[in-house]
C-alpha cells in the first residue's frame, strides 16, 4: 500500500482533489487496469485518512471525467479507455478546473486572513 496521507501542497487544494489526483495517476500509470475493481471506499478512507464523504467526492470527480464507473452496492471499476477526439480537451478542462479551485481556495484564505494580494 502506498502512503496513507496525501500531504497538503502549498496551493492548498482540498483533500478530495488530492485524492483524485493520486488515484488518477495510479490509473494512468497502470496500477489499476481497465475493468479492474478499485478497493472499497472504507479501505480508501483508511488509506488516505479521509472521511468516506471525501473519498466519494474524489471518486465522483473521476467518474465525471469518465475514468470510473460506480455502481452502489457493487463497487467502482476503472473504465476501458475510449478512443475519443475530445480526451485531450477533457484533460485540459479538468486541469483548468483544478487550477480554478486552487485559486478560489487561495482567495478565500486571503479574505479570511484579510491579507492583501500584494503582500
């Protein structure tokens, strides 16, 4: 099993995004192959030291990206790659969305701490 904790990067991304990034990298790297069942949500919660809600949110994000299929009561599977001319665009859109969430998180932190962007 890989490390249990997903360390907080300097950009302050939410935990579900960091979990999704780890799982995405493992899928793309071949640790989980097409049609393979992912570990249970309970197992992933322990692995990442996160709530089941956070893990479900990460899995839902990967499902929205088309990487996973989720069937309640049956599990979560890695989808077979589909030849799709839009795949590069979807990956870029996902990257931009992650950057936007990071920016929003940073802005909220600055507002909360009442720090001006120039400092």
